[in-house]
């Protein structure tokens, strides 16, 4: 039996000392120190990983060839001519991925060390460097031409152990393998965390985008960023993925989801919010400072003037569907409505809603495939119209009995109790259907917190009102929460006591329940729901694309 050679230990990342590199040396995958504004004023220095590089928006249409009068990069490394022209998309060390952002190259702290991408260790028994046949290269030696530009100037002892030639050889091998045996990836609505190289895990994003906004993968050469017309002679898999990260492509490929955020801010009604993740709006809308949305029809525009011209003609004042719930909160006087929208009948509106929600959901991958879903949109009503607060989508026919496919509360309306209201409404619909329901996995981090809090509150509330023995099945039937969710280990309610499993409410859980009840959150009134489970024929469940 032949066994594969085990991979060796990870090689240390090459490091360039402060003052030995310039802005033009930095490329995707490097870790540098940058200044970051902090709340209350002031700045802090924080380590950041560069995920991508682009020209500033105001300079993308400028001539690619620099002017003769343009000052060259200064010897001290400040590089005004380059630092003022490019931006880095960075992931802040120990921060959530939704805080990734585009920052100016002028915020790089050149007085700190630069860490290059960590090269992959070669398999045991293979040569470390492509030396001449019969003459293995000595350990610790590296070909100067293959080292990063900054590392050629000064490499610390940590950096000498990792030859970048290994990284280049591995990249070329993986690209050749991808071209030799392309794999067909099926469509998925949600992304499993293990299917994608997460940017937070320190993975290197290499390759250059073909839109003339990035730094080429060759060491120390700024080609694509300075010359938009220059096309790479060979585009491997990594280069194709990097190109898709910046384009407006509607791809649903599993391995190409984690892209660079292409929108900065979104103005919707009176609120202006920052986008968290990439959303595949058309490429001509990418990298705008502000994307303007009509809060009723969800059409998008690149300028305030175009939005104002649209609002004069837009007559829609509520989501284009059937109102199935309306209730007025006695304490606040707020009126809440739910609208049921068929993705097949209101195709454009639901697509616009999916594009908007992708700005705040990392695992959503389908944007145009809206026909198999029903959308339940929650609005806050006033004299002007019904303003979008959040929504959840539901499959018309789910083999796994999911009652939620995608759920979102818009950021400007979060921390107001709307999330639990959406969850409660989804379970009330499941009760009308006389089914047990569960949200489709995986849930986002905020979604998981909301569901755990809701499950805990509902189960403890039921146990407080119940003065007799009750089984897991009975709890599931009364609440429409699946048995797997009832016994979820993350809730910490299931204990093994005297040879049997029992539900045990800890003092901490009981205290959390009392705090939640004291807030008097918004609740769904089941008697106000005007809804019957929809019945679809076989022809209605055939969706043509």
C-alpha cells in the first residue's frame, strides 16, 4: 500500500523590517500596521491583512501612463504619488469580517514591520527549491529573484526559512490542476462555512483582477493598478476568482462567494447604513460612495438626483403583496404589518430585496433565483407608507420542513425587538400549517444569537406555565420548534439526572428570561393573522430559468 507523504510543518512567514519596504511593495496577502479611527476621536494602530488593492475611484478614468511632471515615489517610503492613488481592502486583526473596509494607502504605518504571506510547506522528502538536478539547494537559502521585493532588501531570520518560490510553485500547480480537471459545482442557496476559504483564517488572496484596479501577482511590479489595458498573459483559477471578487457577476459558485465588499454605504429613506459584505449589484454601481435605494420598490440609483427623479414617478407605498397581518402596539403606538409576496409573481421586487439583503448576509448565494420562495416582509407603517423593516423567505415546498430560508432585520432597525418578531411570526405560520419548523442552516452569527434567545424564552415560558410532566415531543408540538432545536446543546437545558435526561433551567437561564420579560418586547397576536397555508399544484412548482 502506498501512503501519501505527510506535509511538513508550516514555514514561518517572511518579514521585512521597518524602513525596508515601500507602499508599492505591498500586495494581497501581506499584513501591515495601519491607523484606524476609534470611537470618541483619535486613532489607533492595528494590524491588518491586505485582501485586495485598487485605484481610488476618482483616478480610475485617469490615463494609465503617469505624467512626466508627476513626482516619483519619495525615498523615505511615503510614496505620495502611489499612496494617494490606491486603496487597500483590509481585514482588521481580531475584528469581525463585517468590519472589513477599503482604506487609503496613506494610512499604512511604514515604521512597523511587514509580514509577507506564509509559504506552504513542501511534502516531506521533496526538494525545497527548484535547484539544478542532482544538487539540492541548501536549507535556508532562497532565490533572490523569487523573494518579495521588501524581503530582498531585508529579511529577518524568521523570513529566511520560508522560500517564496514554494508559494509560486504551489500556485502554478493548483492553477494547472484547475484547468486540467474543472469541477462542476452545483448551486446552493446558503454557504457552508467549511466550503469557503474564510478571509479571517489568514488565507491568501492572490491573483490580479482584470478590471485594472489591482496589483499584479508578480513581486514588486504594479501592472494592473497602473495600466488598466494590460491583460495578464495567463489567468489561473486564483486570478479568475480575484476578478470575480470585483465584478458584478451573478455567479453562484460555492468557492467564489467570499468576495471583496464593493459598496460603501447605502441610503434608504432617511437612513444611511454601511454595507457589510459583497453584493452583486451591476458593475457600474460598484465602488460608489453611496448607493441610493427607493425604500418602497427597492430600485437602486447612483445619485441623489436620479433617485429624486424616480420618487416623483414611483407610486408604490407598500410591498407588492397581500397583507396578512396588522397590529398596533399599545405602548409605542407603532403599527406593524406583514406582507406575503410570491417570488414568481413579483420577480423584480424580490430580486432587488435579495440584492439588498446580500449586503448584510455573508452566506446568501442566490440573488435571481426567487421563484421557488415566498417572502414575508415586515413593515412599520405611518401616514406616508409602509417602511421596510425586515423579512424572511420560505420555500414553497421544503423537503426538510424548513420554515425559514433567509431572515434579515435591516441594520437601521436592529436592537429594537424586530428580529424576535420575525422569528415568532415564522413559527406562528408553522402552527397554522400544523408542522414543526426550523431555520435553514447555517445561520449567521447574529441570526444564531436571535434564535437561541427566542428558543430559550419560549421553552422557559412554557415550562413555567406547565405544572405537570411534559415530554420533548409535547414541547415541540406546542411551540412548533423541532425536537432537535429543543434539545440544542447550546441552550444548556438538557441534563442527565438519575439515569434519565431531564430539562433543567439554570439560575442563569432563569435570570436571563426574567430580564427579557421585563423589557416587554413586541409580540405577535395570532388572532390578527389572516392567512391560510398556500397550496401549490405541480405545475406551479415548476420553475423555468
